């Protein structure tokens, strides 16, 4: 069975992207999104194809901002599923990602490769735009962490013949940042 995801999340991501393309582009996509039922499941490939098509028309910085905004808008949905803290999410990004996506190909998944307090390595398939995933990660740090991102590096890699991106992030809790500034 091909991957599927609920309409509410299909709409959340693609609508945020479409808002940044003006009103003339993608009229069929806009109609389709407007007709989606929040609890109905829609094909993963339709989602990734449409997302990639729209993303190709947007600047990288816009995609990062959209990813951050999606995390802010989905915070209550994440909380209902038990995702309420920065470390909890970063320790097992796959649990968050997979709670909304059913049966997506393994090459498309996003997962935590390694975690330690203030540092994470996330591996993501290339089905979703790199900049959008960067925005998701930045959004989680901002929304859940009360933390400040101190570094972010993205490295392409190949695993089992498939292309992925590795996101290496470090952050500091804002309280620790304030203490550090006082010592300086």
C-alpha cells in the first residue's frame, strides 16, 4: 500500500506554500486543497509531487519560514499526540513524522540519527524540500525549546543507493545563553 497522510496535514503544508505563490498560480491545486477532508487519507506521492512543484517556485528563505510557521500552527496537534518538548521530539523525530504519515517509502522518512542534549543529527529523504525540513527543525527549537540555534549544517549523503540529507544542529537553552552572556 502506498503512503498516505491525513488531509489536515496535506492542507497545512501545501496551503502554507501556496499562500506564497500569489493568487494566479496553481488554480487546480488550490481547488483540490480546498476540497480536502481533514480526516481523510490522501496519497503520499500526490503530496510530495505537489509540494515539490510549488516549492520549485519559492525562494529557499521562504520555504524555511514556511516550515517554521507549520510547526507553530501544528503545535496543538502535536500536543494531542503527546509531543510537547524539544528533547522528546529531537530524540525521536521519526515518531513525530510517522504519526502523520502511514506507509511512506523508507527513503522518504525523516528520523533522528543521533541525539545528545543540545545536539542532534537528523536524516531526511529528499521527498520534502531541504529548506522546508530546515524550517521544521528551526521551528521545533524555537517553539518547544525556549532555545537558540547555534549551528546548522546540511550535508547530502547516500544510503543504500538513495539520496538523503543529514541535518546537524546544535542549540543552547536560552537560560544558559543568558548566563553565558553575564559571564562575558
